[in-house]
C-alpha cells in the first residue's frame, strides 16, 4: 500500500515564459486532476505527430529514452569541457608571450594638447578648414565648445581665441 502514495514534489527550473503554465499545472495537480492533465498533455503532444504514442509518466519508455539521450549528450559535453579546461591550463591557447606588467597599469602619462590653428583642428573634427569658422560664428561659445567636444575623437572641447587666432583645448 505504500507504493500507492504519490512521490513528493520536486523543485525544477523552467523558462520564464512557462512559469504561469507550470503554476496552473501545479494548481490542477493539487486539486487532484493529475491523470486528466497527463492525458491532456499526451493528446496535445501527439497532435504534433499523429504517428507517435507518448506516455508521459516518469517511468514511461519515451521519458526513459529521452533521459538516456540527455545523459549521453551531457557526458559528451562534460568531456569536451574537460579537454578545453586542460588546454587552457596548459596555456596551449595562449601562444603569445606574456608581457611584463607595469607597476600601475592605470597610471598613464598625460599628453598636453597645444592650441591648434584652424587648418589643423578642422581635420581632427572631420571638417574642412572653411567650414569651421561659420560654425563658430553661429554658435555661442558654450555651444561651440560642446559641438567640438562631440566631434573630437578624444571628446575634447575647443575654444577660439581671437587674439592669437588659435583654438585652445577646454578641459
């Protein structure tokens, strides 16, 4: 008589999209509709291929075959992962000689940018020298600095100095 008892529930992971469906199946199971659920699932699944007869009980032949296939695939994947781990640990994939690391890799020397004449700044911003002045004249100083900052490859803003005729970097 102990064999008639239903096995305890197991916790499983399911894709997020299936959570509401699994909750509904669980609710129906708790209400005692397990056999009807299994029959409905069998009908649904057999609708995909009318030539197959699916028995979805845990001890069914198709479920056991599926488990064996999954186990063999998992074994193959495990062996491949072990090979990859061994190759990585033996540095087979790291054929480049290791470079000597600096004491502080985040500390870089800062290059001081100098003021530039229009003919040098324009190509830096992807413009022709003749198109730089009209942009400067139609924008306010702040807008021009922002505009040049958006075009500069290093994100540096530039400000015009009429006294020396050069564009100066703005930090």
